[in-house]
């Protein structure tokens, strides 16, 4: 399959093995021009190996990589036209900030005034004008990461590769740089792949997310669809919080969970196949704590615990019809204020049928 005109980077059937260990197992992925894609997954899932293979720092055993419609599968790293940013920054400690940014421009054969102008533009862009003569050791971690980003962007590469670039920073700096990198990526319209193990970071920064596990892509979609319509149990469990309940299928639109009978939307076949038994999945915030009298899947529940999380409460519920099972519900502060005193008190809840997903 050849890349389409809308596709900047096309990865086809990439496999990579280290001895008996398969790091990448027949991976295919299309990234559009100007898109920010996050490779997300647990340690050892293959995301960094995939990034390094795209960069030419690892050699794939099988498959092909196209960029701009050209086959770059066997080109050396310096011929692949990308900027790369690592977790460790990799700044030269003996060079000034300006010299570090200029380092990425050496291959462009610019005149000295042109190089100085470009360095000044990049430092202004990252908010570090006036720091050109400082050394990396005189900067904070967040400032060093900005310099490393400016160095990666200075040559105007067609592709930007980010390998967990913010994981070493504290939470406040990381949150600020997430938005800053996203802004610059959109400003330059630069196609970007970022490796991360941080779910929230991927959700905030990406146009689409590729969830990886055991060297394969489990789902490649927008953050919203991955969260609301996970393709596999692994994706559902890995992203956000989840309620899991065992069920038995009664009909296309009804299942039994313990002594409960729930109405569901018809399950996609790829989740169920011909199996009548499986696990029902529901996000905590989908549990309706103030249901209308005619709401579907309406049951009596008892709150056995609650945790204040700042912007919401997390409540643990028990239903008489589900002995031994607890249901997690996230409610906003506004909803919590409208509930009666919940300690050990029974109340009506609802599990909206559109929020229930079935997996074999």
C-alpha cells in the first residue's frame, strides 16, 4: 500500500527483533502532514524502538518507511530530515545556549549573519532571548529542554521526533511545556511523533494516539475515541479508570450482571464474536448519580466510601444485586452538592446504555 497524498509518514509492516525478543511485530502506521501523534504504552511495549527505527538509529528486520512519498527505509539518520529531542536534553555543557542552538544549523552552510539571525529567532520563540551567552548548567531543567527543542527546530526539519522529552521535569514545568510544544508544533505545522508513557500528556498534546502493547498497535485513533470507544480491554484498562463487571448475554440488547438485567447498545462483533460471556466496561464518570425516574438501567445503590479529588468526588458503590462487586463513580462537585447525605444511605443510580461496552 503506497502512502496517500495526505500522508507524510507511512510505516508499513515494520518488525524488529533483538535475538529471541520481538520488539516490533508487523507495525503499520500513517501520520498526516502537520499531525501530532503520540506513541503511548507501558515500558517495553516497543514505542521507543519504533521511534528509533523511524530515525534510522535502529535497523528494521522487515518492512518499509516512507516520508514525503520517498522510501527512507535504508537511508542513514543524517539523510532523513528530522529533528529529535530526548529525555536527557543532550545539550553540550561546554557550549553556550546560542552555540547549542546553532549546532543543528551547521549542515545548512549558512553565513555567519544568517546563523546568528536564526539563533536569535529561535531563542525569541522559546522565550529565552538574552540567554544566548549562558551555559546549560546555568539554566533550569525546563529552560534546558526549551533550548534542546530550539536546537531540534532550528534547521526547519520536516519531521520532529520526541522521546519522552518532559518526563524528567516537575509537574508544573511539564504542564507548561506540554502546551508550549503543542503551540510551536502547530505554528510550524511540523509532523511530530512523540513517545510517552504518560496518559494525560498524550491526551493533552496529540491529534491521534497509537496505543502499543507487546510490539503491536492496539488502537490508533483520536484521544476522544480511544477514551470513549476503546478497541480492546487493554486500551480500556490502560487509559483512565474503568469499572469491569462479568456478564452473560441474554439477547442482542440485554445482558445479565449478577442478578441485574442491563440494556445495552448492540455490541460490535469485533468485541464479542460468538461469545455469550464476557466483561462489561463502564467509565466512572458515566455512572449517573441523579437519574430521571424513567432512566434505563436504574438501580438502588449504597455509597460505602468517597474520596475528594479536588475537581470531583470518587464514590465507591455497592448494589444488592452485585454481592462482592464495587462500582466506581466520579461526580463533579456540583452534582455531589445536590446529592443527599450519602453516608450508608441508599440512592438511585443509572448505568446509561450508551456508556456500556462489552468485551469477550
